[in-house]
C-alpha cells in the first residue's frame, strides 16, 4: 500500500478593502497637529436680517478631533497614541516633541469646547457628552454617610488609635459605646 504525502495549504492572505494607513513617523507631524488644533473657537459674522438690519452673530467652529487629524496624514488614531507613548530602550520618549504637541492639542480641544459651550455655539447636551467622553470629565459626586441617629458618620482613618477607631465605628452603628469590645494592642516581643 502506497503512503500518501501529507500536504498543508497556506492560508490566503487578503488585504482588507478600504484605507491602508502608513505609520511612518515624520518630525513635521508635531507642528502639523498643533496647526490642526490651533483654531479659534468661533468666528464673528455680520448678517443682514429681513428688515435690512445688520447683526453680528457668532458661529462655532467644529471641534477638532484626533481621528480627523490622523486621517489627514494617513494614519489611525491608534498610531498617534503609539507615537505619543513610544519609548527608547533607555525609557526616554522616542518622539517627545509629538507627545508634547498631543497634550497641547488636548488643551485646545478643552478651550474650544468650553468657549462654544458657554457661548451657545454647541447644544448643552453635546457639550456635556463630549466633555465626558472626549475630555474625560465627570460629574462631581458627593457621598455623605450617616449613622443611625442621622448624624454624619465619622471617618475612620489610619491616623486613629484602635480605641478611637472602635469608638467611631460604634457611633456609626448607633451604639453609645457601652457594649463596644475593647481592643488591645499586642505587645512587641
């Protein structure tokens, strides 16, 4: 009986259709990203209404996005992040000028969003959503804890002695302290 030779097929590799990004860094990109984001928040225009009166109105500029800049130079946003965080073997940043420019652009985004949000250039819901999702802003949350007597509970910290912490805990539970177990520290041998 003849033995068959086992053959394996190579998987065909197909390029995905669409845009193919170039991830080659150029030193000019640091200045180009600064120029892209360094725009005024809005412009003032003179507009004549139906009565022939001239009014000055403010038009908000679009918020510049990292994704839009990345596409303009033929890379992805992930590539921009890679350039921002890339490091040399000694731990220093590989592209420090780009990392600094990227951070400065985040400040420009904040400036444009806040100015247009305050001056009515963006709807409040858009400004809030964008501030939370692009700038990382969060709603302030205040949590107050109350004991059973509806008084604010005393925080227990590492600066307290064990006896002080036990008394604070007992107060939080609503105990007067009469049935609190005494805590004794072990003596060092």
